[in-house]
């Protein structure tokens, strides 16, 4: 079994690769939580709309394709800012938009 930090680092890189070209103006932040048997993806968006939902689905699909075996992916989408109300605030940050912190 691989160490948790190594597994987390791998998923950070995989999420970055999966999200390339899919982060729109409405996406403000992405973080992850990793355990031995699952990955939790936390998104913060300005508003929930069809394009945002499609981009998130595409990121998850790309993440699956980067894996060598099956993984469990859970999802949380927060509308607002990446602040203390965001469930992913304590996760490992993968992306935060510059204007999300203003």
C-alpha cells in the first residue's frame, strides 16, 4: 500500500492534468481530500450552470482515465467563495483563482 502523502501528491498532479483547459471564469477553486480508498473533489463556483456542470463532469472523466485502476471519486460543489463555509477549505488546494481571494 502506498503512503498517503505520495498518493495525495499523485492525485494533485492528476487533477491538474485533468483540469487543463476546463477551468472557466466561473470556477473559483478546486481542492482534494484523499484516503486509501477514495478521492474527494471539492469545487467552488460563482454560479451553478450547465457549462460548469459539464466542465466538472469532464474533469472527473479525465481523472478516471489517468488512473491505472478503479477509484472512488466523491464530489462537492459549493457556490460562493473559497472561504470557511466551503467544505473543501481544509483539503489540499489544487487551484484557486486570483480574483476569488479579493
